[in-house]
C-alpha cells in the first residue's frame, strides 16, 4: 500500500476513492475493506486524500435497519484529516441510487435518510457531507431516474465507469471509442443540468481474463497507450473548466480505476508496462 501511495502521489493523483462494503449477511466485517484499512495505517497516508464509494449492490444492500450503524462509521471516517472534502464538505458516493431508493421505499424516505446523515454529521461538528450517486444518462436509465435522485436529496452525480457503449455488435473496439462516448455522456449531463456532475474517465476495459470464454461477452477496448489515456484525462479536465456551473467547486475528475486489473481498467504499474501510464498522466495532471 505504501508503495502504491508513492506511485499515485508522485504522479499527480490526489485521492483514492475506495469501494466500501457492508455485507447483508450476519458477519459484517469483510476483507473487501482491507485496502482502506491498509491505507489508513500506512506511514505515508498523509500524501493522499481518500473518499468512500459505498458499494451498495447485491450482497451489500444498505437499508433502514443498518442506516444508523453505517452513518456512524462514515462520520468516523469523515473525521480523518485526509478525508476528501470540497469547500470543507466531505464527499460520499453511492454506487447504486436505484438500490438505495428501493431499500428505503422511494425518494421521499431516502431523502429523510440522507438528511439524517447530514444532521448527525453536523451534530458531530463536521460540515454537512456532499452525497453523490453513480448515474448514466440514456435509454437504459432515462432522465426520470436522475430526477428521482435529485428528489431523493443527492447533491451531485458521477459514475463508476462507462464501458458498455461500444458501436455495433463487434465486441472488439478501439480505445478511441471510449473517448468519444464519454464526451457525449459528460455533455448529456451538462445539457440536462439536473445536478452537478463529476466526470468519470474509464481508463480501460477488457473483461476477457475473468470471462473465461472463447467468445467475449462484453466490449473490450484495444490500442490503449499512455498518451491516449493522458489525452482522455486532459479532455475531462477541460470539460470541468468549460462547465463550471455543472461541476463542483473543486474541479474533481474520477478515473476508473487504480487496480481493476481483471476488468482491464487500471493505472497501477505492471510488469509489462511499468509506470508509463502514470508518467504520462503526471504531465497532464501537474
């Protein structure tokens, strides 16, 4: 972990967004949160900020019965000196707005839950958290879903990744297609202007190592180079500068991902590539 912090901080990355898990089963402690624990215990943890992306998908659905417990855990982490904040407000992101609304029984009750979390943070002498949700515009989700997120009390929108938007039926795609589709998605959020948006850059996607089938099941993107990843990130930075009203006050950009190696989305150094991608990013980010 300390080595990874050095690689990230030395090359201009300012925070890690950790997937955070709360199992539905009786046993609540999970090794999926070990990375966060290692980060908090690292000798050089002060070199990076961190935030939580609550992974409330199947197996980790969070609802009313757990809300007070998880709220207290999040508030405890908000107190950490290097927790990521915008204008003093800690950032919290939910992976699935749909699952949260379903668990609470609609937007109205979800809003009350989010307000409760904010009130508890204030009572603990912490600035009101800014709460975001991963979202995708378009026919799969529709704009009605994004309006329901606004009605539920979310403060901003972002995403986890946008890998499923290739062109045609051919699963093999060029990396440049990711850039094209992402700019269309970012601009869609800006045009609708439902909530502020943090742009996401899917730095790669290739699930074939995990699919274990001869025929690829999902799009995969080839010809990824350090240079085109860096250009992709520069485009996202430019988008925030060109859309100040649709962005948060701090020009945040989220990169998928640091180490989703089995999904082909990673920045962490590898034996075959070394740290070439990080060095290319460094020139852009710094």
